[in-house]
C-alpha cells in the first residue's frame, strides 16, 4: 500500500487520494471511476489546480459498496437513484430492500428456467444416444435435425 493510501486509511486527518490511488485501492480502473461520476454514483471530486481529481479517503468505501451492489445485480441507474435520495436526506432503505427482493425473485425465476433447460438437455442427450446407437459409426444420425421435431417451447434458451 503506498504512503498516501496508508495515510488516507489509517489516520483521522482528512486525506485525499488521486484517481490512480483510489482505483488501485478499490480494484477498479480510473475509467470506471470517471464513469461512476458521470452516472452519479460517485460524487465529483475536488480538482487540483492542474486539474487532477482528488478524492476524499472515504470514496474507497463508496466504490467498494458500488462494486458489491453491482455484483448483486443492482444497476448503476438504480444505485444513482437511491444514493441521490440518500444524499438529499432521504432514507431509501425500504426501496433498496424491495429492489433486492425483486432481484431474488428474478434470480429464482432464472434458476427455475435453467433447471428446466438442464432437464430438457439431459432428456435430449438420452434421445440422441438412442439415435446414435441405431446408426453405424461414421453415419449421420441427424441430431440437429431432430431439434426441429421437438414440441414447441422445448427449445427455449435462457
């Protein structure tokens, strides 16, 4: 950890981080930081007289929170909206909880679809094994053509 990052994270003095330091500390690129600023999930930092971004040390926790929320399925647009409410003194906690519940429901729907697709693919492989067993090696069994014989809806992909 470089000196500025250590100072920003270990002392109580208000320290700043350059874009590169914040990016390294947070595990994102400087392009991501600029994008987070543009969409409104990361406040615009102070600028040095030379125009370099200087982030407050607490920006690292904000970027880590953004990354965790994105990993859970929140979008930057959703985050910008709820963070905007929070920054105006609101408490969007119930909205955030409802959004997470909706994401869980969507994930359950997708898992059910994937389970159905898995079951179908397993059945298809069994049928194809039977077809392959009925033809001599090196002879076409028409496996892909058999997909056209499937009942409607069975070829649905996720």
